[in-house]
């Protein structure tokens, strides 16, 4: 697959814990109406490599297969981009999928908007999840211009499937391999700060699998990862006074979110004591009448409050 002229798009698919799903991802790429691409699958030290390679065997003449020691998704994507021959990089998680017109729509967007370096779209959630059928941008909307501040405040959220100019990714050093979570958030913030133009549109052209066992299912953990990224950015970027203020505001918002999601996890686990402890921290950070009433309930009638909270948390 490395012979012949360079393709227009390199599709990078990290593979770790996706053996049961990666054939669906590959089939969705091979079904594209736009065909000027190469597929790079990066085996990131899968513990089930034998099973993964058995699934990949029918595709080996149509993919570039990279095998490496485990280093995390950032390491896998960086490994993929190092062997990518195309000027455009398309990111696809190994358990997600594209509609047949994904690449046609995305490459057309970059052709019609030559100043855009990175483009993301809308998609639909699928899988064994209460969120199945929801649109990605209903769950994580984007409003207005994508820039450093709007990414920090989550007013704009870059989706999982992205088409980017390789030069824009390389200009900021690729993915940070020290980050185990929020690595994409970190990259897009750094790219925006460096002057990359990020755009989006509302066409539904990818499918995002929501799995309870996936990294994104841990809401508190994801926000802790974002906090780690923000702390690093505060040390490594040259920021204006306004940018420092925006970053500090984002840090406070993520800290509050971490406490909130820890509290919700304790409520779902019927742990009234732990939930009350988190709630006390939350009330110091963000007092609301709803949280105050929840605190009274957890102190005075914990079992009843837990039952009510559990019913409201169920799909």
C-alpha cells in the first residue's frame, strides 16, 4: 500500500481494546465514496494482539500495519503520523465508524475553506448506551468561533472524528504522550493558540460508539485529565493576561465539575457519606438551592434521598 503516488488523506486508527469493533471501523473507511486515502492501523501493544491480527488479516493488503509497544493513544497517533504520506490526516477511533460520504464531505470542506486547518462535524452516538441515537453536537455543542478561549470554556468542543492538515499538527509537536486523558483537548487548544484555524459544520457523517468501559465513560476522570492538561499549558504556553484569565476560569470550572461527577458516582453507588463529603466541597465551589436541598436530604433522610437520586439518574 506504500507504493505509488502519495494519497491525499492518511486515515490513522489506533488499536487497543477495540478488537471486537475494528472490522466495522475499517469497513466504513473502505466503503467511502472518496477513495484517495491510505489506512494506517497502529497496534499500540494490544494484550490480545493475536486476536487483533486475526481480525486484520483480511485487510492487510489494504492497510499499513504498525506494531509498537503500548504507549497510549497519543503515542499511537504520533506513530501513525510519522509514517503517514498524505498532507491530510483523518482520525478514526477503532470502535467508531464513518458514513460513506465522510471523507468526501470533509475534504470538500477543506478545499472550499483553504484557511481552515482542522475541521470536525456532527455525528450520532451508537452502541449499548442510553445515549444511543443522540447527536454528538447535542451532547457537546459548539457555538461561535473556535479559538483558544472557546475551547477552554467548552463553548466549542472538537469531535472525535477530525480531518486536519498534517502541517498544523506537526507545527505544535503532535500529541503529548505524557497525557493519558484529554490528549485531544490539549492538542486542539495548543493548535488554536498557535494560530491554527479550526472549523466545524453540522452534517452528521460519523458514528461514535459509547462504551461504559471506554475512557470517555469516566466523567470525573476525563475532567481530571483536562485539568492536568490545563496545568501543563499554564506552564508551557506564553499567554497574554486575557489568556491567563481564561485558563484560570477554565481550571476552576473543571475542578467544580470533577467534584460534581464524583458526587454523582457516590450517589449511584448508594454511598451517602461519600456523596455528602463531595457535596460539601461542591457547595463551597458553587452554591445552588438544588445542591443545598440535596445536602439536607443526605443528612436527614439519606436512604430516601439515595433512592430518589438513583431513580432520577437512571435512563
